[in-house]
C-alpha cells in the first residue's frame, strides 16, 4: 500500500485515498525551444527607460500548455554590434504563460550622448520542473533602439557680436550672416527654423538662413553706424538663450574701378623698359571677386609696317644683322635699268621702302629673264612684306571671311637648274598661305606646303621669310617660325613650259601662254630672293622682330595664382588671377620696352579691358574699358659734325689733270655726339647741365654735290675706289649732279671712303674755281650732319702777264675768250656782249684810283701847311704824327690789276721779287681773304659765273 502511494505521487493522479496508476515506461520531457521574432525596432523617449518595440515582444513555445515546459521564464540581453547594450538594457517577462515581455533601460538615456543602440535578446522556457531543469533557449533576435529627442536645449549664437561695413547708396543681397546652433540631437529640435530682428524700425531684414540685407540704400550722412539685435528660434520654437548684436558701418560712396589710371604715358627713347601703370590698382568696393582678367593692348599698326623696327633701309638692316649677301630685289624702284615696276602704282610709306599696290587683275610685274636667271636653283630664300586687301582694312577683313574664293598668287616662278626645271608659287587663299613646289617638272610630283595663319587675313603688315631647301621648307612670320602641313597634290596639272620665268602678283596660265591668272590683291614691298643656303633664324629674328612692345617686369615677383601671357608680337598682354592684392602688384609690373636708340616718336594708343567673375554673377561688377595713349618723345638728336676740311683747297692746275686727280677731303673728321640733359646734382654738382656724349653711330649715307652747274663728264669727274666700296658693302650712285654713297657702316669706314674721293680734270680744262658740298646722314636721312662746303681753287701759271711783248696777246685773250683754247677753255661767257664788262670795270677802277690819289695829295698839302704853323716843339710832335699818317694812308699802293692777278693766282717769273710774290699768292690766309672779297662782290650764293 505504501509502495503504491509512492508511485502515484510520481506517476499517478490520486483521488482521495485511492490512486489511479498509469503504467508508464518514461517521464514527460521539454520537447520544444521558445520562439521569438528575428529583429525588433524600438523607440525610447529621452530621459525615459521604457522601450516601445515593434513588433511587441512575445515568446511562444509549442510545449504549451504544459506546465513549466510550455511557459516562458525569462529573457536574456546580450551585447550587440555596439558592445554595450547588455549593460544599459534589460528584458523582463510580464506573463509566463503568454510569453509577453518588456525591454527597458536600466537608467535614463541621453540622445545627445548616443542616439542609436543595438543589442540581441534571447528567450528561455521554464524547463521540466520548478527548478528549471532542462530549459531551452530561443534564437537570438536583434533589437535596434532609437532614442527620441526632447527639445531641452535652446539656440546659441556662434558670436555674440557681428560687425560689417558697406558703402552707401547701394542695395546688397547680403551684408553679414549671423549663425546660431542648437545642441539637440534631432533635426526637429537642432535646426534653426528662423531668425528675427527684434530691434524695431531698422532698414534691415534677415532671412531664415541668417543673411542680413538692407531694405533701402544707406546714407552715411544720415546715420554712420546702425546697431540692432537679432534672435533665433529652433523648430521646437525654443528661443535663443541670448540675442546677438549686429553693427553695420556705412562707408562713404565707393566707386568700383581702376584708380590711378593715367591717360597719357610718356616714354623717353633710350629708357629701356618703363612701367606703364606704376600707381594703378583695382577697387572692387569689397565685392567678392574670385577671378580677375585684364587685357592690355598696344596699337602700333600705324608705325611703319606694324611696329617700331630699325629705321634703316632693308639693305642696311641686313648688313647690321649679319645677313648673307646676294639677295635680288624683285620689286625695285622704277628706273631705266628696272622698268618692270614702272606700271605698278605705289603708295607713300612712313619708312624708306617703296610700297606697290596690286589690284588682282591688271597689276602684274614680269621680271626680266636676265634677272630671273640670277636666282635659279632649288635652294633659295624668298622674303617679302605683305598686307592683304590693299589700303582698306575693311576690304581685307571681308576677304578673310571668304568673299574672295579664288587663290591669289604672290610669286610664281619657273627656275632653271643645272639640267632641269623646277617650279614654285606662293599664294594665299582666305587665311591660308601655301607654297606649291614642283622639284622637277618633267618627272617628280608637285608638293603643296600649307599654313593656316591669322596674320594672312588680319589686314596688317607682316613680313614673310620662306627658306626652301627641298624637301625642307621653313616659314618665318615676323621672325616667328611656323611648321607646315604637307599636302601631296595628285590632281591633273599641266606641266609648265620648260623656260625660265618669274612673275609677281599673278601667274601665267600653264595651258595658255600670255594670260595671267590668280591675281593678288593687296600691298607688297621688299620682295627679294636670295639663292643658296637658307637664312639662320637669329638673322631673320634680328631683321624683322619688333623693337617695341609690352613686357612684364619681374616674373619672380608674380604672386601665387597669377598668370601672364604675351602674344608673339608683344602687342597684347593678358593678366589673370584670383587675389586682388596680387593682381594690383602684377598690373604695376606691366612695362613698355623699346630697344631702339632712336625710337620713332609719336602716339601709341593703349587699351585696358577688365573682366570679373564673382560668386553672384548677377550682382558682379562690370568695369568699363579704359583708353589712353603712350607718347614716345622725340629722341635726343645726334649731332653729326663734319670737320677737318678747310673752306678752300688751292692746288696747281696740273695736279687736277693728273690720272689720279686731287683728294677733296684728305683730312676729313666725322664726330657723332648726343646732346642731352643730365642730372649733375647726383654727381655732386649743383643744378643741371646740357651734356654731350660721344657715341658710336652707324651712318647710312653721305653725298658729295657740286654747287652751281653740274659736272661736265667730258672735262671733269669725281673718282671713288669702287673695289674698296665693294669690300665694305657700300653702294654708290655716281651722276653729274651728285655722288651718293649709301649703306649702314661705321663712321671710320665712311671717313676712309670720303678721304679717298678725288676730283680730276681733263687736260686743258682747268677753270678758276669749283665748289662742292659734303653732307652725311643716318636713319635714312632722319638725322643729317652739317653741310661742309669746299671751294677748290686752281692755281694757273700765266707768264705772259709779266712780259711786255706778250701783253697785247694776253689782253686779246682776255677780251676774246671764245677764241682761246688753252687753260681757260670751257669758261667762256654764253653772251658775247658781256665781254665789255671787264674793260669797263678796269676803267672804273683806274678812275677811282686817280680820284683817291687826288684826295691824298690835297690831304698832304693841308698836312704840310699845318706843320709849318707849329713851333719847334710842336714840329717834332708833328713829325711823329706825320709818320703815323704815312703808315696808314700814304704808303698804300694801288695796282689796278692786283685783284685780277690775285684771283687768277698768277706768280711772276722775274728774279728777286718773283719768289716773294709767289709766296704771297700761295699763302692760304692771303688767298682766302682775296677769294672772300671777290665772292662777296659777285654774290657767293649765286650761280657760278662763266669766264
């Protein structure tokens, strides 16, 4: 009985004292694990600890409704990704049978410290009995808890005081920006929803971003400083803890633009590089500018052929630059020897070159075959000055836009080589320059070299230098190299005629001889061809590079972020930067340079264009274009002084009749100096002075001109050593009216050449006198020397004047010079009635002398009478006075033929007094005095008389 009861307790259900025993072989077990969701989203309010989960926390067990096994005894919290969830949160069971649970924080949470929390949770059942044996656990579920913010903080301004200054008279989109922050963690409570100006009746407004602007133009005269208060509200309508103060200072009106602009800038030649805008700076009136670009333009198109180059002639400049000689001028000035340019119209030029105009149709220059033969060969250098469109720039611009579609040929030539013919043509088409080259017209294919150049169609003067050393072709435009693009022309082209031909301004039709096609329209000058090796780049750059232009002073002083660009001709300079202070320093470094000692004076227009970029393009400043001009002052004129040659040159007539003649200027001296003002105070002296410095100059021409009538080529001539001229590279023009020696050379070379100039007469052609004038110049006659006049006297030997037996014959020769063929030939008077002038003059002289003797006798008689009236003491004084009177008056001997003999330079052959008379005649002082007296009577400046 007792055993049965014990079994029932454990395995049976007992009713009263009776037990119903069930025959079981094992105990009932906990078969299933609890089940929960895999992920939960939770929300907890800041400063609270109950977490609201979605979905709610329920744990289910399939062992329900069994006691213990089907019940949930608890939840366990584990660390999640954050690693701290288990310490901050816990989960409790609200109902064991339903498995309902609750998650809560162990302490209040702070959103500002940590807004998100993550951890895992796991449920477990009650097991098989009260002691929880054999309990089972569910899987781990992730719980994400977000802490909801509470608007516990108020906005706080970043600064308690804001200051700004604005110019008067303008409306600004933003003067100053205030900013407040909120410490709440949520966007709802941490954002500032709006700002408010709490000071009433102020001309300012504030937007929701804190930007303060003025609602009306401010006037500094009415109120210089405006002070007001602003506050801020977050989106939870919490007001700022403390308001902020705003102070706006109104500045007097500020006008944005360039300050310190000088419309006129002066440049003294020889100053090197000088700054154009030393005091210029940009005023933006505190406008926010993040990019500035300024373009400086120097206009020099009106000076010569585009800018200030050497003022010497092209031939002289070539010598100065060391160019290889041998060029052939294809467009020379019209002359009997060069008549193929006579029909071409010419235009005036500011320099010494001759400008030819081509109209595209009838204006064509056909170079003679004799000249074309001198430039044969397949290695040559073609150089020319070109300006498209003629005298009108507008025509050239229209042409560049395609109004003239046909090709315009500048030079067309068929060249004879050793045993073959080659052909080339230089042409322009739109803005393209092309060289059509046919190395061998009988076998090789033609090749076209093409360049696309803005210089071809901009309507300005440009220099082209084309060096051909096939297959290499080099093009220089204003001294700058340009590489071509090769184009092989495979079209059907008729072969040129196998004969040498050269045409300027068009080309002959290859299939119709005598007809020209492809006429060029524009201006050409200085077209030359030099056969042989090509010109070095340094020489071409020296010849045609501009000597003036824009430059930048010191690139090392250029600030960070600054850029400088100068075009090849140095006529446009562009500055770009983002900092106003650095930009102002850079603008003040822009300079003008002119390397010519004698710069061309005149005006060079200047233009400054500025563009700004701002953060707000609508309110960005717009600066007007500034225009001014650079004035190149007249350079210090060089004083070219010719000296060392007396006003008279007297030599025996036979010396002039010798084969070598007589040198006219054997002791010539040429000195060139510059007179300029210098600051002598800097050298320890007071005041200033006009100083003269000797400089090494280059002359480019001297001229010897006979005054009066021109040289008679049958009787007289001027001799020059032609071989010496060729060695020195000088040219000469020798005519009966003058001799001109040209070419850029040093003063010493010109001295040597001029000292060798000789004057020679034909036998029996000696005359009484001949006058010459010598002058020199440089810079194509821009600066000239003094005119040195030389009077040549021929000393004749006329013995017949001192022999009575020949006196009648000499008088007959004097009275009838037309029958005299000796030393006075060639000096007869053109009017035979003027022969009576000399006897009439002799009669007048004799009568004046007789009257003078009568006067002297009367004075002598009067003198003697006055002496007799004086006493003995007075008589001795009278004798002394008589001696003085004798020296001054009575000792004068008048010879009617003396002036004539002195003029003729006659020396007597008689003994005793003959030597003395010859010395008197040859004395330079005596001769000069006699000649001056005679010339003054006859009129020195009049045309020379014939005797």
